[in-house]
């Protein structure tokens, strides 16, 4: 068992964690990033990325994350392969224990554990993922411009995604398993008023239909009558919620009703001084690589200030 110590411990290696690492390393905090089960985060399971600023041509999500990691290492970040299984935030330094048995101690802790889109778990979904089935309209909607698309879900995300998709498609169908939406009234009003959107009520997806050529339709089952039907489509967006990775912090940091870490508004500060949260683990609204990178940067700047103030106080009392 080894104990690794640092001024800045970062859990998670998506855009938020790696941006925090780049800024932290350049500020002399010698960060350690513990990479977790999915090194690079959600972008490593996407393909084309067209909305990350700085690249005129389409880039690949996994490539972008390799570059971010290389940049973080280049400026002095230590990347460690481990999965954190427990954390103790009750005293400073903050302590985390890895699956390997190693212990990590940080004067500051940056939580960048991200979130995972929830999937329906029906046949065809994973096989056609990236070939017509997606969990992010903002990321992938553009690839289906001029085509017929569907969105599955009835919450704020589903309605926002349906409205967003009308920028690219004149034929958007929202498929919901009940006869009323969970989304806020104002979003519902916009949805119902939109001429390019129709809603299929009381329908759940039985399976996705397609092959090598991609998605061709969704097989539906009526939740009231049991009747089967097929909705032809080339793009299906599953928008049934996200699950933030906050299990580790249960009982130590407050979370909202959906499980996201609560931060001081407009900052990455959690309720514990020196513990910061950035990226999708604290943001259920925007959830973009670029916003995650932005909040990662904010976490590092605040961590740097926290360390500097503490060192200054220690000098004064010495
Ligand atoms: P929600 O949990 O609010 O909604 C999920 C939707 O998916 C529900 O309509 C649910 O149906 C449906 N669903 C869940 N599981 C299945 C399934 N297996 N098959 C079919 N349908 C399913 O998630 P959201 O991502 O929409 O929102 C999460 C949180 O983020 C909410 O608090 C939301 O308000 C917030 N948010 C806020 C935004 C904003 O303020 N602009 C934007 C986006 C999200 P059912 O209704 O039947 O349970």
C-alpha cells in the first residue's frame, strides 16, 4: 500500500478533471488525477465532436481526451490508474482510498466524477449507439439535420432536446410512456406550440430497429393497450435522465433531489472549504465538455487560492 500526497487531489479524468489538472499543475499544485473506471469520461464513448472550440474539422472524442491528458501530464500532472472506493472529508488533508489499496491525501480535493446518461436497456440500443441512437441532442443533433428524429422521455431534458432538434429537423417526435409530461409548464407550452413537434403518448420503446446502415426505426408498445407499432426514424435521442456519480460522497456532502452535488451558486465550492466540484457531477443543466472544462478551470483557481491563503496564514503564525 502506498500513500500519495498532493496539494490537489482530483477524482475523475473527463474534461472537468483534466482542465482542473492543467490549471492546477501550472499553479504549482502538483496535482494527482485518479482516473476512475472510464478514463477520459463520457467523451471516450462518443465519436465525432464538432462543438469543442478550437477545431475547425470534426475531431474524435477519444482523441480529444488523449490530448487533454497529454497536456495535463506535460505540465506536471501525475495520472494514476485507480478507482476511488471511499473518501473521508472530515479532516484535512482529505483522504481517499483506491481499489488498489493505495491511499490518496489532498490539501484540496476536486471532485470531477461526472455523470452517466441513463439508457433504456432495450435490444438494439447499445448496438446502434453512435449509429442513430444517442443520449445527447446538443452533441449529435447536427448529424441528423433534415432527417426525422425522435426523443424518448418526458422530463425537462427530453423536452429541451426536442425543441433543440427543431434547429436541424422539421420532423421531431417526442415519445413518452405516460399521458402527461414531467417537464416544467413553460417548456411544455413551447413544445405543444411548435409546428415541427408531435408527441406520441403512452408509448414505450420495445426495441430499436436497424443494422449496418444505422437506425431505421423504433418498435413501440402502447403502455395502455399493449398495441405494437413502429415509428420510422434515423435518429433516436434517449433523454430519460442522468445519474451523477456521487455515491462516494453520500452523507459527507449535500446533494440535490436528483443526486447532483450542491455548490455555492456560480462557483465550484462545496459546503466543505477546500473541496470543489466541477463538471457534470454538479451541473444537470448544461452538461457539455466545454462547460465541464470551464468549471474545472474554476475549481483549480479556487483550489490555488485556498492553498495560498492557508500557506500565508501558516507563515503568519509561525
Ligand atoms: P427526469 O428524471 O426529470 O425525467 C426523466 C423522464 O424520462 C421522465 O419523464 C420519465 O418518465 C422518463 N423515463 C425514465 N425512465 C424511463 C424508461 N425506462 N423508459 C421510458 N421513459 C423513462 O430527468 P431529466 O434529465 O429530464 O431532468 C433531470 C433533472 O434536471 C430534473 O430535475 C430537471 O428539472 C433538471 N433539468 C433542468 C433543466 C433546466 O432547468 N433547463 C434542463 C434539464 C434538466 P416518467 O415521467 O413517466 O417518470
